[in-house]
């Protein structure tokens, strides 16, 4: 058995004494680096260099995802435009094709849920020939965004929400969560 030299013991003690402080420094440094990294990522996402392509990718994905609904909307839009109607591309937070005409008025008056000012089907908004207010347009564009988010499941989700409201003894249209959200969007107008 060999006795450990005293000098070695001292250096061990010093190492022991300094270890917690060094550990604390390392934790502090790691925390600082993590914060810097998060700030850099945040700044990168806020910069238009990243934000715009991300937003375009989101819009493009929404257009593809909602395309089965949009195809149905376009099938309705074609005869509207042919019968002295008019189509216009709307570009805002989302892209939509606004279609108006005599045939659109006819369709909206006979909507299965009752007469409407406008309706959104995927990325197509069918609206009355006259009297389309910005508020109504904002409401419909909110439905376009909902369709872009839910894709082909949107009509089912919409109907399920109406059914849920009706089951609770509420108005199937007014208390539909998608209508509530669209009315909320109108307030930002
Ligand atoms: Zn609505």
C-alpha cells in the first residue's frame, strides 16, 4: 500500500473546489449559446428572406391540398363566367378567384342553406353581382383559408361542426365554429 503524496492531495482538493464553479460557468455559457441560437433562428424566420418563401410554400401547399374543392368551385365558376359573368384573382393573405355574374346570383339565391351573399368553395369565391362588401369578402376569404388548412376534409368538418351545434340545441349555421372564426376575421377589417 502506498501513501499518496500530500501535493497530489492538495491539487485534488483544488480541482474539487473549482469544479462546481467551472460547471456553473459551463451552464451559463451553454444557456447563453442556446439563447443566441434561438435569437438567430427567430431573426432568420422574421426576415423576409425566409418568411416569404415559407409563406409561399404554405400558400402553394394549401392550394394543392384544397384542389379537389377548388375543382368543384371552378366547375361552378365556368358557366357563371360564360353567362356574362366575370372572374377576378384576389391576392392577399391567400389567393382566391372571385366569380360574379347573373348565374352566381341565381345559385346564391337558391343555396341549400338559404339565400347567401357569397360562398367559398376551395379557392373560389362565388359572390353576388352587386353589393359585395369588403366585410363579406373578408368573411369568405377566411373560409378559403379554412379550406386550405382542412383540404378535402373541410366540407365534412364544416358539417360536423353544424351537427355538433344543432345537437347542443344551438343554431347550426351561426354557432358553426368555422362561421364563428370567419365572423371574427371580419372584425379585423
Ligand atoms: Zn360563412
